[in-house]
C-alpha cells in the first residue's frame, strides 16, 4: 500500500507492438479505494450526507519489453517517491 491507498488494481495489456502494465485505484468523496463495490457504497453515503464530491480514477502505466516485474519495480519506485503533498495535488486537480 502507498500513502493511504489500501490496494491497487493491476491490468496487463499486450498487443503486437507493446506490453503495458497499468496500476489504478479510485477516490470517492476523498477516500481511496480499489473496490468497485466499496466505491459505489461511498458514493451513496456521500450523496445521502450531501457531501458528494466527484469521484476520480487515478492510474499510472509503464511499458515493458519482456517481464512485467520490471514495470512493477518502476511503478513501485515512482509511487514510493511521491509525497503526500503530490498525491493531494493530483486529487485536488481532478476535483476542479
């Protein structure tokens, strides 16, 4: 987990020309989650409380040649190096 992110979804995309790994999660009403079901519940709760903010998807991706582990390592290093302030900035821009 990274800075308040309980878990991250991983998708691998392979085409003839490229292999790509994507990590993503959601933020609903300021709460990070990787669960679609929890996200929907959070949206419903925030709507009932009249505190609803736009939900966002946060995603990072990297291409790789042969092994997805090399891409995972790049993503891990990048997310580990991001400060809480940078993540807060990303979340704020997505809400604007």
